[in-house]
């Protein structure tokens, strides 16, 4: 179970909507990877199976290292003039770039 990471109703609805077009048993994966203009970036993808170090909540997977970096975060899905996207409010982030996808710790 993914603890200490909150998913808004909008995020859960969008994840379920996206997964409805995938093969049954697919998962929505959230990860933190090196890169972006601030050092780290959020990565959203689909996976067909869980790995040994994954934490799972319903149809959402997060690897243990990423979950530690997301502790205390809120995952939301927002609709804005510039487009629809997942937004993560991460209290561990010291700064983020203008696009909101890249951040530093």
C-alpha cells in the first residue's frame, strides 16, 4: 500500500480513465527520474506487472525509492488553459522549473 501520498479524486478518475483503454490488469506507474532542468522529473507511464520493489495502491504503482521522494505529496489532475496534466505538490521539493515537471530536492 502506498502510504503518505494522497491522490485527489480528479487524479483517481483520470488514472482510471486512462487505464480503461489499456489491457486488463495494466497499472499506472509514477516514478521520479534524474533529468529535467532542475535535476529530477516526474515520470508517468503504464506497466503490465509490478516489480519486487513496487508499492501498490489499487491500480497505481510507485517504486520504493520514488515513494520515499514523494512522501507527503499530493497527486492531482488539473485542467488549465495550457493543457491537462498531472500535478504533484511535493513538500520535499526545494524548487521547480516553470513547467512544473522538473524539480530539485
